C-alpha cells in the first residue's frame, strides 16, 4: 500500500475533450483529403507515377488510390499504415495520447500510433504534442523506462499463473464510497487488473480477489508484500481453499518492482483522467486499465493484451485445475499439453490443486 502524499485534488470537469471522439472519416473523404493536403500533394504525385525512391521508403498506392506506407512490424507482419492528411492529424495525435490512451509518455504514445498511422515527420509531431500536453504538464512527467529491444516473442511460461496483489490508497472517497483499489498484475505478461474497494478489510479483499479471479482464472501463486495488513486469516483461508499458494515478496527491490511502477502509472493516469472527467477516480480506473493493457510494456516489448492473446490461454476454473492435478496431461489438447509440460518444472504446481478435495 502506498501512503505517500499526492495531489488528488482534482479540478472540476473540463470541457476540452476534442481528442476523445473517434476520428470520423470514410475512405472516399480520406482519398480526397490525401490529394488535397498541401503536405502530401507532392508525395501522392510521386507515388502515383511509381517513383522508385518513394517505393523504397515503403509508400504505395492501393488499387482504390489510397496512399499507404508498408512497414514490417516486430512480429514480422506487413502492415499498411494509413497516411493521414494534415486536417486530421490533431485528432489522431489526441486519439493516441488522450482518453483511453491514458496520457502516457512519448514512447508509448508513439507505440500506439505506429501500428496504424503515418505521415512525414509524424514522430517529431507526436513528441511535440506530448511535451506540450497541458494535462500532462499539470500532473507531472511520466517516468518512462527505456524499452528493451525485443526481436522475438518472449516465452511466457503461463500467463496469470503468478500474480502480484497489492492495495493502493487511501485516495479521496469517491461518490460510491471507494477509498482504495486492490490491484493484481500477472508477472509474466504484466497484464493489470484493479478493483475499487471501500476499505481493506478481509471481506473487501476477498470480494475484490474473487472479481479478479472470475475474469482471469485462478493463479497458481500470489505474491504479496510482507506485512500487508489486508492479508488476514480470512484471506489466507480463501486462497487456500482454491489452492492458491501465497508467497511474500520482502526481498523485492522497489525500483524494479513492476507492481510499484504499475501503481505509480495508474495513479498518474487517474489524475490526468480526472482532470478530464471530474473527481470520480473510480470511473477513470477502467480507461486507465485499458490503456495499460493495450500499450507496449517496456520489459516485454509487447502489450499485455497482445501476450494474453498470443498465449491463447483459457480461464482456469477449479474443475479443470483439479482434474489436471489428478492426471496432468490426459485429455488435453496438444497445445495445452506442451504448455503444461513447459510449466511443470514448477514441482508444486499441480500438487496444490488436491487441496480442493480437502
Ligand atoms: Zn497528456
């Protein structure tokens, strides 16, 4: 739990949210605007007469006349980036930075942008946009870590098998009476989840954990910081019942602790979103989670949502985990079996499910 003083005195609702409505444009209009745009005119002309120099840069004209830029992404897939005419650039920049994009830093804003859009000098424009964002300036700079270069899809042992659970607060009481939020983060994929709660009594914690498990399945191991008051006998009993092993993370370095980083980032996003939406941080927590799930995490090189999909996991319920404990590899699809074998290096992994029978 973090108790450091932070400015959560949100200002009243502000009207400026031009970036929040999605950019409304159809193909026909985009085609016309690409041709009319003063900054693209020359390029459109060169590409349409198949200038080899522009071709090498990846510019291409689709059969319908739309100008795109071909680029290979980190998964080796060919992407066709839309070339945005000047008129829509402000909207696109806002789309990649504001609202559910969470007002994250330059790198993450560029990541959100780079998959779909392009225009000459776009990265310089984005840098400028983030640096001069009024809301970002008001809540302070993002602490962005340098991204680890990632060329291959990382091996994720088993998504959501080991999670860190923590509580964050107290924050200002929301209209619904919430003062804290219980957080969970998958340590492999960095997939975050959070549940606002009134207090951190065992009943509230158990309720929050149940909500998280219902969405993501039962983890094998929960890591909790030592001395946390919210882990009581009730909570321990609850976790034991579902065969979840609890470990304490007293030797964790706070600086490198992804959950501490996550808390800091969530609190920052909440502050920015509350500048946009008023003082109800409970409402702002879902857009905050959304942006964290969909932007690239610097330690993996992928977004948690991407890793989640890539590993195509199913939600593990008690029936499946119990069955697997008895005959671990029978009746599983080849895909599941290989994943199970991969993770079975953890000896205790399956034994613990037997506790469900007790
Ligand atoms: Zn911002």
